């Protein structure tokens, strides 16, 4: 479980994320939705303790960050552009203490096949800029899963992809949720994704978490005006 108690993030003297109190239960598919600039990504970085050094955080966060990993919106930008995928994934596992190259290779091949690649060697020998956006996002997801996290934070992973790739990535994340029993925190601006996949939802506006609860309850009986307006947009 993740728990935030009255957490805020300040940039200089400006409060950007404002007094968030939240519990995310183990095993949830928790979506955070709101307009651009509403604080969704900052909240996820605050949970992971990955905010830039010029931010100041107050409040209390209860989370085992060693068991968490992150998938970014821009998979190409999140990996090293000119280093082969093979080298990057081996370096990641080696940094986690897995010294045996053969053991690393087996795990890498298994995960790349699991996320949908048939020809693993052809992927491993490429660099990120040689892959399509959807392929690169699948590599990024496999990379996150290599560390065997219990919690996966996914920041708008489909927003830069075409419609076919979007559907593929969403199906893959649902497969991960179902088969690997992870807790997923999914950041989005698309209520359709919230309705289709999430068990719980948090609505963010202007740096505040204005409404939170089980998805079906929030969607069918919203209490906040902004939530009602958001639902109307996607009807």
C-alpha cells in the first residue's frame, strides 16, 4: 500500500502540489486523471522521490520505493539513444547485482518475448531511435519489469502513439496487471481509459486531489463539479 499524508510540493515559495492525502491499496489499478498542468506527473514523481532538487516536499509518504518502477510518456527519451538495447538491459540487471551474463540474458529474452517481441535478437541489437514508438514503449515496459517491481507507475504511456500502438500498450498493461499481480498507478487525461481499466481513480485539478474513490462509484456518482464536467466531455 502507498499512503500520502498532507503532502505538498513547493517550487521556491509556490505550492504546486497541494496537501494531498491518499491511500492506494495493494493490487489496485489506480488512475490519476486531470487536465494538463494539473499536477498529475508531479504527484507521481513525489511518490517516487524523483522531483528535481529545486522542489521542496512536505508531509509524509509511506511507500517502499525499492519495489517501485516507472514507465515514462516518452520511451525514446527515457533510454540512452546511442547504446544498443542489449547493452542497456544488461547494465540495468548488473546494477541490481546480477553478475552472471547468461542469467541476465535469459531474463531479458523471457521478458521481451512476454511483452510481444518474436525476434528478440533483432530488437536487442537496435538502438532506441531505430524502433517505432510502440516498440520502444514495449522495451521500456520490459525494462521496468526486469527489476521485478510490486508497484508500476505509468505516466501517459500512450499519448505519443498512434491508435493501433495505443491499443497494444493498453492491452499489455492490462496483461501485466492481471498476470503479474502488480499495483499500477496510471496517469492519464483520457476518461475512456479510466472507465475501461481502473479499479480506483483520483481526480486532480490545479495541484489538488479533489475527488478519489472506487472508479465505478466516482463515475456513477461524482460529487465535484469538475468531475461532472469531465464525465460530460467523454459521454
